[in-house]
């Protein structure tokens, strides 16, 4: 029996009594292959089916190797990384594709080579199950109520949004623009949506973008925004260059008309999900009883279950009864804004005490550090800024230490100490650079060593104040000494004038008034000055 015939035994008996057997024909092998793929498909979970279908659809072409990264597949399917890691080996074992590590290392992902016939049949099963093909006339897909209540839909929303698209709106993966758009996450789609909106608004072939503003509006990181812009440049949608006035003013995109028009169509046809309503159980699908609208059934325990997003607790609302869509009731439910994928209020549980007590010293320091802008940081710590340390690192350090109830009171003085060490070239050797070394130290310890000769700004100000007081005190002493000397000189001048106004006989009579004998000129002068002082005091 041949290897192929042994693998696809139609009876599954494994009978090897006959030493020779004619190989099965092609149609029979196809049936066996489809039976295996169907069994494998039925054993997969809904998430596993979505993962493998998305991976197959992301391939530029069948039977040709292409690279992929797990994180991109994770965001595209909206599942956990662990689910992707579990499903990929199953697909490889089922013979859908062949996988190997990237030549540049595992950090760069894997190289996938799809087996065309098997993948196409798997994709047809997937599309038939979720109503994406026109040939779904079997019993499960004849009623709209049934398909709209399917809990494993890939396009969340109303049934009208899941109808088969016409050819003008379908993705042509052989086209560079469509292939790029098919690999984009919701964040990438929002970035291209911003570019399309600016192109429509300005009606010009050149637009200017600031990366920070794009990332904030698209609810993604600056790294993601830069990566998406780079992919668009490489795909020929536009030509990207740095602004003439420098990187702080962003980039300028020279738009190409044909690819840009296609991007506008794709953004409108396949919009990204809303940032604040990214829950996979959307109200358009899940109005049946199993998935309530995230109303809290026990308001007393609500702060304990939602520790991050309960900084501003809304007014308690009465619970609304969930109604099935089968009855034709399409009343929209209010958005409770309780999605677990939202951007949480920064440190709301740690910085802001929910009991409403006064702010403590830790909170004041946290607000002080978090309010430092990039320009202010560059002015205060220019050498740390040159090492790529900035407000983002401060925010991460504070968030980490607050999560463990650790102090942050010495963060600012530690930054001054590290700046001083960089200035005096005493910073300890760091294999990954001063930025990583300082970040790891402050994140774990919350403080930095005090080098010999370093003074914090407050200590320096106090030392300067003490020095200034000593100088002022010395100046006052000098002024008093000068005034005393000037007064003494004036008294001596008056005394000399008084002596000159008396005859020798009068002076001898004055000397005779002394109770002690005055024989020398020094003693005579001293007595005469004492006598003169007594006369002046008596006259006063």
C-alpha cells in the first residue's frame, strides 16, 4: 500500500493484508483531504477558526512563503497572544501550512508557506459558517434572526454590515494597497483615517502631520503611528519626508492620487472599531439574555471589581431588562463605557483617594512630576534628555511604584543627581546606556545614589542663602567698624582743638585735679582726655 493510500484509507480500517494496492485517484484523495480538514475545523474553537482564517487571508499569495508576527495576528483577531500560540501549531499539524523561524531570529516572527488547496477549503468552510458566501442555502442560514444572533461573528454590528460586498469594495490582495490594508489593525486603520480626513479637508496633495497628535487622536502609541506611516510610505501610498523646520514639527506626506483614493474607499468600507466601545459583545449583536449590557447587579461591590476605571462613578442607573432581537425590538441600549480595553484613567486608584480625603505628599509629588512637559524636562535635565530619558519614563516609573504602594518622594532629586553625574562624567558604566540603567534603578529602588560633592537644588539654595547671610553679616560688621573709626577720628579732632584752646598754666591746673600723680606726657594726655569727656557729658 502506498503512503498516500495508507494516509487516506476511506474505511479507516488500516488493513494491510494486501501487499500491493492501486493508488487512490485524485477525486478520492480530495474527498479524504476535505474530510480531514472538516474534522479539524469542527474541533477548533471560534477563536481558533478566526485566527487561522485571518492568517490565510493575510497571505499575499498561496504556496509562497511570507513573514508574519504573532502580535499583528493577535491585534487583527482581537484575541490573546496565548490563543495564537496555541492555534498556530494545530494548523501546522493539520497540514494547512509549513512554518519555520525567521532567518533574522525569533524576534522577527516566522516564515509561513501555505498549502493552497487545503487553505482554500478551510477558508470556504469558514466563510460558509459565518454567512460570508452566497452559497449558504442550508438550513442554518435561511433566517435572518438565526444568523444575527450568532455569537461568533467576525464583523460586529447589524446584519446589514455583514452582507457580501460587491467587487468594488472587496480586497484584492494582489494589489499593494489592499494587501497593506488587510494587515492593518484598528489602530492602523484609524491612522489612515486621519490621513484621509486631512487629505479631504485640505484638498491638496501634501499634508503635514505631527506624530504625537496623530497617536493621541488614533488612541495608539507614537511607535505604532510611526510604523504605520512607514508602511504607507513603503507601499507607495505617499512619499514621507521630515519637516523642513525639524522633527518637532512632524512630517510631510506627498500623497499619490490613485492609492490614496483607494485608501479612502477602504477606510469608509471597512471602518475601525470605536476606541471607547471596543467590547466584542456589541449591542447590535448581543441583545439576548446571555450577554447583559454591563449594568452592575451589585452596586456596593462595584468599586472593588473595577479598580481602575471608577474614578468618576456615574449616577447609578436602574437595571434594564435585556430583550431578544428575535421579537423585532431594536431599541438601542446606552453605552455603559465599561469596556475592559479602554485606556484607564492614569493611576486613578493610587493618585486619587476615592474616600475624598485631602491629598497627601505622595499625591502632590506625583502631580508635580506628571505635569512636567518635554520642553520643561529638557530645560531641567538637558543631559538626561540627550540620553532619551523623558516624561514618558517618569510616568512609567510612577505608575509602577504606585501599583506597589512604594514612595516616589526622591524621584526628582534622583534625576538631579543623575544629571550631575552625567555632567561630571561619573555616571556608572551601563551596557544598555544611561537611560535604561537609570530607568531600571528608579523603577525598582525609587532613588539614586548621592555622589560626593552633589547638592540638590534645595540644598544648594540653602547653602547659597547661608553664604549670603554670612557675607551680609560681615558687611554690616565692616560698616560698624568704619562708623566707629570715623566717630573716634571726629572725637580726637575735637579733643585736639580743646587742647589747643588752653594755655600751659590751665593745663597744669587740670593735671593737678587728678587723684594720681601724672608725670609723663602719656599719662597727662590720658587724664586730660578723661577730663574732657567728663566736661562734655556734663554739658550734655
